[in-house]
């Protein structure tokens, strides 16, 4: 499985990230923790609803810094919403 090496991918608070085909959201979650403005997009509606729940839980637990945002959307990368 390929993954992002965040030591080689500089991400600053306020950066905008579009995670196309986010799946279970692991990359989107880390970007959110680092203060990014994240949009996670996937075709699998069930999976994207779980990602949305995790974003909400992370916010409630204070896992993302102030100013970070996270949105989970169902959609197709070839026909963006």
C-alpha cells in the first residue's frame, strides 16, 4: 500500500488539500491534524460517511488546530461536485 511520507511532503497550517479517492481517510485525517483545509472525496458513500464521522470526532476531541477545516464529500473525480 502506498502512503504519503509527511516528512517529504511539507504541509503548513492553512494549506488546502483535496484528497481524491480518500477511501477510509487516513491521509485526509493527518492533513487535518496538521492544520490544513481538507476536502476528502470518494465514490463510496458508506465510507465517506464514516470519514465525516471521524472528522467530527477529531474536531470534538481537539485533534485539529484552530483554523483547520475538514469536509467529506461523495463524488467522482471525473465529475467533480
